C-alpha cells in the first residue's frame, strides 16, 4: 500500500483504522449503470444522491493521494470529482505526461479501491484558478488562435488531448466496471459566451472517446445555464456557501421539472489573490447549505473538499483586471492544504452522518503531524546580473510565447536616446511584474495588478542602458482574457516634453534574455557566498539563493518566506510555488514526503531581493498576513463624494429578493463616470451591497467591463474579507461590494468606464444569500463625462 510504505517514516498520529471499512476494490461487474432518472440519479437503477468531494490530484503530493481520498470518505462522501489539467498533461505540444503527479489512471483506480465513484471533468477548459484555466500556453504560439471556440487548431489539439485522457481512463467508466459515473462537457461556458455549436462539438468528441453509455453533463450558473444548455446533457448548477438554494434551482426546475438536481460546485470557501485579504466562508453557512440539499435529496460536489497547492508556476489569475492567485489552494476547505481535518471538517462530518443511512462514517485515516524546522541561513547566492543566460537580438519587441518560452521571466535590454528633461517610459503592456533599470540602477516597478504602465526616467546621455525585467505570473484563468500573453505584449516608448511638444520614441533593437522557470536554469548558475553580497536599499541582490537544511524526522512543515521579496522556491528539485512579500500567504507548504532525513537542498529565485536570506519551518501555515504599502480601499483619506451639482439621470426603486433586475433610462445618456447612490436598504438596516452590475449601451447590450475601474466607494467591508468596490464587476456572482455595518446611508460607488460610453440602463444583482443582505431599495444613478468631485 502506498500509504504504508511512504508514510511509515513520517510521524503518524495513530488513528484507528477499522477493518470493516477497508472495502476492497469493487470487482468489475457487467451491466452497471449511472443515469439521470425522474427527480433523482440512478445507480444500477436505484436512487442515488451524489455526495462528491472535489480533489485535484496534481495539487496533492502523490504519496498522499490515498490519505486525502480516505479523508473524504471519512467525511461521508461517496464520489470524488476531479478536473484534468490539460497543460499539466501536455506541457509541450505532443509531449504527454500521465506519470507521477499526473498519473490520472492511478488516481482513478485509487478512488475505486476506496469504493468511491468518480466524476471526470476533462475540460478542455477548467478555470480552477489554475494557469490559463488548464489550457496549455503553447496554444498561444498561434497568435490569432480563438480559444474555447471552433478554431481548427484549437479543436484538433483538444481532440488529441481528450483521446489521450480516454486512452488512460476510458475503460474505467461504470459500464465497464470502473468508478466513473459522469463526464463533464466544457466548464461554465456561460461566463465566457454563447456558442452551442462549440459545446456540441466538445460533447461529440467526448462521446467518440468515452462511448455512448457514460452520462454526460454540463455545469453553469443559475442565471445563464440556458445560454449553452444542450438538450441531451444533464444540467447542473454551481453556487457557493450561503446561496439561496431554492432560488438557485428555480429556473432549472421550470425548464426540466423532472431532472435530478445537483450543485456541481458548492463552494466551501474561496481562493486567495496576492495583495488581497485571505478568504474564508463560515462553516455554519456551508453546513446549512449541505444539510438543506441532502434533506431535499439534492446531489452536490463540495468544491473544494480539499484544495491542495498550486505547485511551481501553476497558480492562475483572475480577471477582469489582473488578480494573480497565491500558491496555496487551501480554499478554507474542510480538509486543510496539508490534509488536516479542520473544525469545518468535524462539524460537516456530524451533519453528513445524519444522511449515512444509520451507519457510522468510516474513521479518519492516519494523519501526518506537521513539525517545525529550526531556522537556517542561505549561504550561497547566484546574483542575476552575473548569471544572465545567452541573449538573442530582436529589432522589435516580442512576447514570451513568441520566444517559445512558457514560464519565468524575460530581461529586455536596449539603449536610450539622450533624454534631457525627465521623460516618461511607457511599457505596453508589461505582463506581469516589470522592474526598470537605467545603467544598472533600479528606477521602479510596474505592477499589472494596478494597471501600471508608466515610469518617469531621469535625464540620461545617449546610449544609457535600459533594462526591463518582466516576470510572468499565472495566465488568466477566467473570462474572455484567458488569451494572456506574457512578457512585453506590445511596445515600449519614451515620451519627452520639449518646448511644449511631445516627442515619442518607439524603442527598438532589443537584446532579449529568456529566463525559463526550470530547475536547470537555476542550478547552472555560479554561486558565491552570501556573506560577500552587498545590500542595496535594505535588500540583498536579485538572484538565486541556495541553502542546505537539516531535517531529523521528515514530516510536513510550512516554510517561512516573510523576509523575502518575490519569486519561486524549489526544494530537493520539487517546485513548491511562488512567494511574494505583499501576502497574504507568507509560508509555503512543504510536504514531508518530499523531504529527506538529513540534508535537504532549497533554492529561491528572488527577483526583488530578500531583506534577509533565511527561513524556518512552522507547524502552522501563515495564509492571512497582508503586507501592503497602502490599504486596498477606494476612498482616499478625507474624500467625500460631492454630488451637489449633478442631476441624477435616473431615480428608481429595486424590488426585494435574489436574482437579476434591469432598469432602463427614458433615453440613452453619455458619460465616462458612473455613480450609483444607494439611499436605503430593503431590510431597513444600514448596509448596502451589490454582487454584480452591468450597464447597457444604446442597443440594450451589456457594455464590456474590461476597462472598468472602481474609483470611489464611501465604505467597503474588507476587515475580514474582500467586499471591495471592484467586486461589482469581477464576473463572480458570489462576491460583492458590501459596506461596513454601522456606516449610515446614503452609500455610493463610482466607476470609471475607461472612456465615454452611451448608457441606456443597468442590470443589478443583489447578494445571492437568502433575503439578499444589503439589497438596495431606493437609488439614484449619475453619469458624467468628468470625474465627480471628491
Ligand atoms: C467556477 C469554476 C471552478 C473554480 C470556481 C471558483 O465554479 O468552474 O473551476 O474556478 O469557479 O473557485
Ligand atoms: Ca461579484
């Protein structure tokens, strides 16, 4: 058994294993079936409620797979729901990898050995806060590719990938005696577009590869599932903790009164982004939702039951805007990132036991006990500037993908014309974190999260050297922006104001250094003692740091990076993930199964430079410590919105309850700045909230929200979450702008549309929880070509 052989050297808390639950692998039986019956799923013809735990095998160290599956079983789950990440399985075109961490077949068989059913979600797109939503970056080498559409190259590659998946697990469907009960077609296409022919084509590919017998389904939101719903597929809905469940299923019941109901992603918590508060969701709300669903015979998959880790460079990023995800995918799930039962787990288990048909739930499997590792110093450094790879010359600037590079950083170098006065450098657009140097001196950084593109340059003589070091973070995994090229994606100019004339110089003739994020990039560098390195502005040099640390009894631990800048970490060759001093994540999960008794080697590539090159292992992770220069509020100190000189273009009243509402103007108006002033709330309290907001153009179509920024909100509840103003256009119905309790009405939010637009109406979604907390009653809408005075 994998668990025994691998965990034996680790410290185990000996929890009893009970022989009556050690169910052996089910023998393949002919004529097994799973299908949608009248109002319920049917397993071998009998009513069956799917209680699925979402787990992603590449996010869990392989030696721990079995332990995590057993934890889900102990929680009373009967199914494991999983995605396949195409980019992990085909890192380079036609080079497939289904081994080690990617051994899908082994994972599915392990589920079966544990008597768990499997729901397979082979994408091709999966979202999942994973790099590019699971799509391989090399698709972008075809610059004009249309992703998630019937682009011939895209479809040809999807077919190849799905054939590869089917060749591994196509014989493990329930009809063949395997554990796979359902296969998902695409993923939440409604939040991308409307394209039934494309969805049909993906369905047909899956049919071809998985045969006619397997039940296929598609998942979407209650507000948009009809856009792409195919008649011959089962429809399931996704929504999170706190949602009003009856309200969520109402439109589906109307369409298909006899369909079994399933929440295919019931979000247990939420994911974290760099520079934003750690996300949690109350255990009581999550459990109440599951209790309600089970009491009504509704199937569910708890996303995530155990989130795991975005190893290496696999974390994705959200959009609109650019919000890169942290390395931990703990998700505030019942089973923590390191496989521990949380209080949420223990509470949920009690509720699940009520629905276990009078039987006791299986016991918990043995747990790995996290340990601390004494502090250790990094003794060697390979400074980046002394260790640049070979460069290539390029007249025009190009993206990372055009250099056939998937991950890492690029240093772009050129030489400046004479700049007399202070000039403006414009980098269009740096993806994702650019640092600018003139003659080796650091000038400043451009952070895509904040839309930064411009930096002032000092006066320089002709021929001064300009270096732009651009680090790629995760490719966007959500919305239309998934076609997310890295490096510098357009051009670089210098603008000089001379005699009140603007001179713009398009910089050309680049020398390009491709710094691939691969272990050999770092190990091939020349190291020297850290003791000899000089500090600049309180930091050690940018570069790769190496240490050897001693472990007496290998076990899980959480390595501390709170004194480091920004970069990537490898231990014993395993990519642990990204670090960034801004937080909220300050430690990285270090699985004990990847440590050795005795000496272990750690490498950190820090592109900013550490303040101290040291670390230690903690028994607990630090996932919630933000360290930002300025708070993430959309209200400057002393700002108060003054609407006195403006006339509202609309004054109206929203109706109570959950769900979308639309309001139209008598005639379209034009403007760039939009203010919604909330005058009171439906529930009579002092809080206002908006989950999502769209504006309609002169034809009644939704305006694109890509260029939107939130410029003002009178109050934002960010004390223990992220209920800031930008959440009204983050494309997530489960997140909201919410004001702080105790701050009185009126409340106001101002959005910059990024340019003048015609506006004929608005669509508003209150929060999705029952009774829509913070739902607005009376409101006024203001539109202006110029900013509202503060
Ligand atoms: C959606 C997607 C998932 C994941 C969640 C948020 O439901 O289908 O892949 O991104 O949102 O965690
Ligand atoms: Ca939202």
